[in-house]
């Protein structure tokens, strides 16, 4: 009985997960002809186009630096927050954790939409910036997209950080203090190194999904900040000249990039990303 | 240093909550524009409740959520039991893969599968593969791994001698499973179901690509996406978004309260 219990889920994943991705891989090697897609012989046209300078300097570069910057900012904002929660006592800890988790459980699209209002030129923030002489609107700029990304993914950084900081024995800090370390030294030499697994897990949970993000650049970038995700969507659902092989090749390259980002974690065995 | 050391954490919390407060405030604007403050008014909430498109969108959201969460919980729990009891490294890896593949890749693949292959293949048979089952199929595929991970974590704590004892005392394997294993797993199965439901309600990518092609099928997130950024966007979107925020926060609040009560 137990042997056969895996079959339904396996069949489901085979049809609705493995097969779709296999189709993407096959289409990425197809050639476009006036009559439709030509699958044989396999062509590299789509990959050649995906690796052109315009694409690399535009959407690919945007995805890469925005993913890196989002990860760095989430770490900078999230670490002090996670540390404060981990060191708070009893009811305080529960309350603070609740305040972080609550936005996390609300709809991602709604949370991004909130930034659409916040960043619009008529809102108080936009007017204050104009009063200071900043004329470029935040909506439709890379800075606006970055703010939305940091906001959307901050909880993914805070929760693994909290999980690793919370496990640390407070006696370690007492020991460091007894041995003459200043609070800053104790943080640098004890707390920070011990929280490395949390930093790695959180960074991965932010960096990987941001690479494929398309909602935030669409809503907050106003078409001016193309990323890999928006470019892929254009190729499949765009009003102007969709190009399935090109979109499929971009999707395959995105998967390879994510795979490369995961390799150091996968080799860790027990440290596999899902173990975090 | 003193209280100053809490400043970064307080600033981070303000950053998390300020946009939500602004969104809620702008749902009460009397202006006709979603991003302009024009005095207090409840008119946009009235508009939300009068909008004939929102009833079906809410119904679709809940139907997809409940159907996919139920299916994924059953399939994911069975998968967890199977993988925990025998070594199957290849299947184990496959079952984790949806957690790692970018969602947009899976979503685009499902679009190709439905639009190019399944629908044309079923059409000559007089069968129509409509949007609802397509979206449910996609949601179940990304929910299964989450259910599996949650249930397996609990299975690791199950003492195998409990089931052996049941069998020694004359229970059939089915009885031992239903009366010993399943009750022990119940909290994890329920947690997996809740996680699946919230993933489904939150999903945009898979729903968006599975419904592409203008079938008119909409969930609430798709509705907000379609309305947003259009010229003449009214604060009705703000009111709807605020209601969705309130509903999900209420649900989380209640579930936390229930958990506290059951532990006390």
C-alpha cells in the first residue's frame, strides 16, 4: 500500500510540473517559420538572441543587480529586526513576530499595489520629494522597483534569520563579555558567525525569486524597468510579436542561473535549501 | 546606547506597516482618483459591494483555493508517507524541485501545455478544458512539495513501535493507519492544508498564465492586476485591496489565537 501511495502525486507532478518544463526546453530549440514553429532540426537562434548585448545590458543586467541589491538591503534592514525579536522576552517576542508575519500572509499583489499608491507623484512622498527639488518620479524608476522588491521579500529574510538567531545560547554572549569582549566585538566574533546559515538561507530565499520577478517591475516599473520576468511574459502574452522560442530560451537560462546560485547549498547535503 | 539600539528594528517595522496604512487611508478618499486624497468617504466600499464582477472573482478564488488545497493535502500526505518509509532518492529530488524552480518558468510551461497541447487535443473529443481545472491543476503541482515537507517533519517524530504494537494487538494495517498514524499526523496535515490554501489565495503567476487567452476567468488577485494602472483607476481598487488585507489578517489572527488556546 505504502509503495503505491506515491503514485498519484508523482503522476500529478509529472504531468503538471515536469512536462511543462520539458515543453519549454523543447520549444527553446525551435525555429520560427511563417507556418508556425519548426522543431526539427533543433536551432540555437533563440539562445543566440537571448545572449545578444541589448538583452544582456537591459533586462538581464536589471534582474541581476536588482536581485543583488534587494538581497543586500533586506539583509541590512532585516538583521537588526531579527536580532531584536530573537532577544526580546516572552510576550514582546510573540507580538513582534506577529507584526512581521502578518504582512507576510497578505496578498503579494495587494502589498505591491500599496507601493503604487505610496510612490505615485500625487502622494505625500512624491510631493515631499518635489519640494526638495527631486523631479524624477519614483514610480517607473529602478529605485521604485527596488523599494517594492525589498518590501515584498523582507519577511523571507527576517524569518530564517530569526530562526537561526533564536537558537543561539545567550550564555555565549556572557562568556564573551567575561573574557573582555565589548558588545560590538561579541556581535562580530560570536553572534554574526553563528548566524551564517540563517544569512545564507534568507539570501537564497530573496535572491532566487527576485531573479524571476515580473509583478513588481510590471506594476511599479511602468514598462521602464525591464527585467527577465517581464521580457519572458512579453514573449508569450505580449500584444506585439510574441516569440515563444525566445521566451522559452530565456526561461531555460533563468533556470540555469538559479541552479548555479543553488549549487553551493546543494553540496551541503543536510544544509539543502529546503532544510532551512 | 540604551533605547537607541531598538531604533533600526522600529524603523524596519514602520517600513513594513506604513504602506499598508497608506493603502487603507486612501481607500477612504472622496477623490475620484486612486492616488489622490480628497476628504473622507465610504463611497468606494459601497462600490466594491455593488460591483457585479467581484462576486464571481471571490467565488473563483475560494473554489480554486479549497479544491487545490484538498487535493494537494491528500496527494502530498500520501507522498510523504511513501518517501519516509522507503528510499527513493530520485523521487525525493523530484518532489522538492518545484520549491526551487522559478515560478514564472513553471507558469509559462503550464501556459504552453494547456494552450498548445491539452486544449487542442481534447477539442475534437468535444471536451473542453476550462480555466478552473487548469488553475487547480497548476496550484496543486506547486502545493504538493509544501504539504510533503510539513508532513514529513512530523512523521520523523512518529515512533514506529506504535504501529507495530497496533498490528501485534490484531489491528489490520488499514486500522493501524487510521487509528494510530493518521491521528498522530493530523496537526501536520491540517498545517499543510492551511499552507496550501494561503499559497493558492496568494498566487498570481500560475493563475495568470493558466488563464491567459481571454477566457474571462478571474480571481481576486487577477482582478486587482487588471484594474491597476489603467487610466481612470478609481479608489475602488484601494477599498477592495484593503478588504483583502483585512480578511487575511483576520484569518491569521484567529488561527494564532486558536493555537494559543489549544496550547494553554
